[in-house]
């Protein structure tokens, strides 16, 4: 039942009863939906997370090798080159990022990171597929821009390291957001609080990623060229993705 508060006229402010006077303003407190559709959405999200947890456990040995490397990339830009130049480690990094991607899509749906009103009218499974499809299109756009804009004066290995750095930084962003959201859920935090925490984590790591990628580019070209590459390859696609996420 929804709690309601009525603002009554002054002559009725201290009278008994809760009957609203004509023209009174009613303020309603919103509560999370607990209907069948909400329970179905939770069940689908939990099922995806359980499946991806099992896959992550099966991949745990390689994940434990990659996670320290991604942490090192947060601290030093040259670690991105070391990771990319090792073919085995770069493939393991790509596989781990692919494993964590569905879990990140679940977080984006469950905690309202994506605020498209159309998602509210869709079946939960279709909404999750739409978010996953948007993520795939985002990666395809990045890959297309990277292929079109690759300059001749930057070595292919350095350019590839800068391009694949997104996967490197996506891993700690996804892992930290899963851990923090789980802890906050156990502590009984509101979904809005969890949403803000996830946005802070993703935003902070994305800023670090931009700075490290700028350093990689600056090592092979001028600062102005590095900034232009960064705007074209990362900031523009992310702006398009963020813009569609908040469409009415």
C-alpha cells in the first residue's frame, strides 16, 4: 500500500482524521515495484549472473593471472604495452572481458544505469538483449573508427595496445562494480544508492583509461594529435552511447 501525506488548509491543520480537503495536495512516496514483472526481471538477472559466475569460476586460474596485470595498467601506461605485446596474455584479457560483459549489462539494467523509457515497456529479457546489442554496436563503432583513423607514423603494435586498452580497463570496472553492488545489496542499500556507486566506479576508471590512452598516443605523436585521436576514438563513441542511454 502506498503511503500518502496530505497538506491541509490552515483551519484544518490540527483537526483529527486524514480526510483530504478539497484542493489539498497529496504527496506520494514511491516504492520499488514488487509485482510479477519485477520478480521476473530479478529472476532473469539472477540467472544470467549465476551462469556468468560459473563461467568465471571455470576461468578463475587465468583470471587471477590477468587481474594483477590490469591493476598495473591503472598505475602505469607502459603496462598496457607489455600486456598487449604478450599474445597469450592479450587473448586471456579479451576472453575475461567477454565473460564480464553480460554481468555488466545486467548491472546496467537492474540498477537503472540505462534510463530509456522504452525499456520499461519491454519484457526483461528483451531489455537485456537491447542493452547487450547497444554494447556490441558501441564496440563495432570503436573498431571501425580505429581502422579508419590509424595513422602511418604510429606503429601497429602501439596502436593496437591503445585500441585494446578499453578491454583492459573494462575488467577492473566490471569486477569492482560487481563487488560493490553485492556488498551494498547485502547491507540493504537502496537501488538508487547502488546506481550512484556504480556510476562513480565506471566514471573514475574511464577517466583513468582516457589519461593512460593519451599517454600511449603521446609517446608516438604530438599532444594535439593525441587529443584529437582520443576525442574521435573514445569520447565521441561514448557520448553517443551515453546519449542513447538517456533517450526518452
